[in-house]
C-alpha cells in the first residue's frame, strides 16, 4: 500500500506532457523531439502502409499542407502492431509514403503503439485519454494542444478531413 501511494504521489509530482517525449526518426533521420514543437498543435497518428485506412495518408498530407503555416505539426508513427500491416523495414515505409502519397510531414521510425512494449508517448496518451483512448487499429489520432496536453483522441474511422477533426484542429490554431 505504501509503495502504491508513493508511486501515485510521484506520478502526480512529475506530471508529463507530450513535450516530455521523442521518437526516433524514420530511416536514420534526426530524432523527433516533441518539445521542439511547443506552442504548436501536434497531430500524432499511428500509420500502416498495407491497411484499409492507408488512404488516410492523403488527408494527413492535406492537413499538413493546409495548416502547417498556422502551427499544425503532423507526425506519422508507422507501426506493425495491428496485423503487421506495415513494412518491416523503415526504408520501405519511406519509399512507399513518398512515392505513393508524396508525404512531407514528419515520420517516426517503426514503433510499438500498444501493449507493454508501447512507446512511452503512447502509454502516456492512452492514460490521458482514458480506458478507451488507446489505439484499437491503425490510423488512431491524438491531438495535442499548444501546452503539450492531450486535447482529444480520434479513432481510425475518423478521417483526417472529417469535420470533427478539422474543427478540433481549427479551434486550437
């Protein structure tokens, strides 16, 4: 019981925001340190190149091109966690996203987004979003505010161009 209370107190005293996390970049590119995007809106999306939702890359790129100058940062996080629907090699992800979708937004290295091996950002985001807030499939979206706190979580079926997501982004810019 004492250990539990100590753990709870420690977690309250060391409150985290998205700015406490970073991702490895795709294919040897520099680290993506979220603290570099303070005062921006950040959309973090777990992606997969061989999924029924892969077409959402177009919408994510459109969001990036439309709102980047106003402070939106889009970060794709390729993951093989759902039916291994991502390439096994980062170079294949890079080639696919550039050749098929002309992706210019940031892409992290292939990363675990669920379970005990989930990247610390995803563990934090899931705890912030609540029990149902973790990714259930590819293209789950987390919207992070200018203060580094989670604004909302959007499931895979919420398309990047959906009114729900666009309204949430525009309300924060």
